[in-house]
C-alpha cells in the first residue's frame, strides 16, 4: 500500500512529539572566546538508559535518495537519543512516526533547512 505524505516545515512545536529541533536560538546566545565565538547553550539533551549507558557521537554519511521515495523501514531507539544535523547547507527530509506498541503510526515528513537538526 502506498500513501503520499505532505512535507511540513520543521518547527519545535510541530516536531515536539518526536523530539527536539536543534537550531540556533538567539535567547541562548553568549559571546565567548574574546568575542570570536557565539555559544548557543543547551539546545538539546542526550539520553542514555541503563547502568552501563554511555553517550557517544557518530557521523554518518548517507547517499541522496531519488524521488518519489518509498519508505520500507523505520528505526526505533527506545533506549537513547539520536540526532541528525547536516554537515552541508542542503536541506534534508526528516521522516518520523509515533510508536504504537512497536508498530509505527502514519509517518510525518519535515524539511530541515540550513542550520536545523
């Protein structure tokens, strides 16, 4: 069965059921390093559950998809956080779905613009 999904603008409010949008927030800006750097403080928190849990950061390089694109797999990460932050200025699509007992609900698609993750 195929369904077409609409692309939504990635905003903190729209994405809240799935996680946190990481983007520069002028309200958290602080000038550091003698004015050569702006720090945007505490934009997201990492979670790891378990007594031996640790937080790691990895970089993945994916290949561009062709459209229309059929989504035939979705991942679940119930024991930790995952973040996608672009390393280029190209927008990308974020496809998420609420978990209904191990079965994904209808997916939602967001477009992440330059500077969002």
